[in-house]
């Protein structure tokens, strides 16, 4: 999976949940030059999905609670 495909996957995911996260997510994503197999990107993408799913389940969470939950997922 090349970087353009990775960016598109992140664009679609963030547009479903939090479009403002696109820039931060693309900066944090594993790039092709460091992750040719795509394994790290798959883990990163799964992590993002879990965070967004968690946020939809607990809509009243504050951003610091979400960050804490994300750290626990890591």
C-alpha cells in the first residue's frame, strides 16, 4: 500500500468520524518508506478505528478522557 492509498484510507475514515483529525492522522501514519509491508499502517489504522468507535460509544466523553482511553489502548 503506497502513501497515496494510505492517505485515502485515512481521509475516508476521518470524514466518517472527525474530519478535523485528517491532518494529525496523516502526520502520524507510518509512511511507505519506513513500512513497505504495510503492517505498521494496518495497526495504526486499526487503532484509529478503535478510538473512533470508542468515542461513538461514549459520546459524552471529554477530549482528555478520550486521550486517556487512547493511551490505554496503546
